[in-house]
């Protein structure tokens, strides 16, 4: 044990608040977001598709308000067999507007600020080994495992003196803040690229002074065509790859929800488009690297980058849920998707558009590389700092250079 560091149970310095049991009829698409288990995407909280409460926040609901930087944990989920959805997921709420806490989601809050710094506690808890330990000791079935506040409060904490906790939290939070800023920057760049696409190929802004002709999709610039997806490419099926058969490696594995892990082998070369076939129907992902798309997705690769990127925009702006052919599990019917029509520009118009659009994606790619470097640095430093193997003074120059 490092001199001056002490061991506590989480319950000695913090507590867990349970969420409120909202009724389904109380929730809709507008109002205050309600944080459910699905919204915890470590290390943060994702409000996409969050249910909302539009009623008044009366006295009974005030205690369930979530504010920026609150730390949440899922108390129901899968077992260790499926760690991506396992019970015990944790995340920091980084949004400016308030939210509300749903049942089976807990909020961790400090009760003894003289022993533990809240920022340090969040970093300490939001680690794979803590998550795995909670999921391993959960009770219930494989898909309905539960943990109690008592189990969470039984977690062992190894704490340096409070000033060192604050220094560690400040350093690692600076990395997290830079990563978060990069993510926001990329989101803005993607929105700008999409706005440019719509200006060119939906509103035909640059071509308003030219000649237009009638087509089955309405008036389009002269020389342009209406094509079907099958005229341009073929949606290829991904290949089954069970979680138990995956060997950790450098190649991303893609399901309909996106990157679901990594594998030592790959199936396709990049760049490629990945399109959700089962589950998250019509989801669209661009991947530069070699990758392994599994059997819940289609993929497209081997096309000229400009054509592939144009199809990327097309898929993002198409509601493929209308091509669902399965009654139980949502599915994207390939024949119907192949029949989807799109306006196809002249080669010179497409290339001129891509000269600008590619600039956005070059910046996005550069930011992604920096984000990956920062993430690796953070993940490397975290266990060393909280164990005392590395001290804050030893890494200040490294952090300054990274930021």
C-alpha cells in the first residue's frame, strides 16, 4: 500500500439513490428526458431516443432530477456473458439541461467529501473491472440480472489523500473534456457536410440558373438521372461471428448498432459502408479500416470513394424502416432496398461537390485519430494513477503535450 493511501467501502463515503417508477402512459417524445438503462453508454449518458416526461415536476419528482456531471449506474441488465449490456454500466451525465431518473437506474453521490473527491470517484468506478465484478455477482437470469444498492456500496475503494485525488481527477478530466470537445466538433462537421449535401442534391442550390428536366422524382438538373441502388451497387451480407468465437484484435466488428467489439481477423477492406439489416434497421456507418461486418448488417465496399461517400449521404437521408419485411424482428429487405430510387448527378457535379465534402471528412478523420490517441493515453494512465504506480508529478509534461 502506498504511504498515506487508505481503503474504504464505497458505502462509507457515498450512497445510491434509486430512480422513480414512471408509468409508460406518462412518457412521450417531448419534455424532460427520462434516463433509462439503455441511455447509459459508458462513459457517458446518451439522450438519443430517450423517452420524455412532459408533466409538472412536483415535490415527489424533485429528488429524481439529474443535473450535469451526475454519475449514474444501471441496476438491471445482462450477466457477464454480454458485457455491452451487462448490469452495472456507469456513465456521467454531461448535458446542460436537466433529466429525470428512471427506476433501476441509480445515482451515485458523495456523502463524505473530506474522504473522497466526486470526480475521482467517478473515474475510479467507471472502469471495466468494476463493471465486470458487479455483473459477475448479480442475481437473476442471464438477461435480467440485478444488483442492489447494498452490492454497489460494497465496492472496495483505494484512496490517496484528497489533494492527490483532486489532482488525478483534474488531469484525467482534462483528457475527457478534450475527447468530448472532439466528439462535438465532429458532430458539427458532419452536420455541415449533410447541410451541404442537401443544398446540392435536395434543393439544387448551385444549379438554380441551369436547365431542369422532369423525372419520376420530380424536376432535376439537365443531364442527371434517376437510378436505383441496384444500378450502382449490391448490398452484401455480413457473416456470422459469435461473441465466443471472437479473438480480440485490431479489426472492428460491426453490428446494426455500430462497432460492437474487435477481432483478430477481418472480412472486408475499407473504406466501406455498413447498413443495419436486423435490429437497428437502416443504421449507417462509414468505416475506413478493414472490418468484420456480422450477419445483422449489409455492407458496401470496392467503389470509388466519391461514389461510396455519395451513397453514404443517400442512406443517411432514407427511411429504410419502410422496407421492413419481418413481423417479429425488424429487418431490412434487400430487394426492396435495392429498388430504392435516388437522383444521380453528372460525374463532374459529383466530383465538384466531393472536393468540399471531403475537406470536412479529412478534418473529422484527423480529429478521430487525435481522439483515439487521447483515449489510449487516458485508459493507460487511469489504472496506474489510481494504484499509485504513477504519480501526478511524473506525467504533467506528458499531459500538457497531449492537450
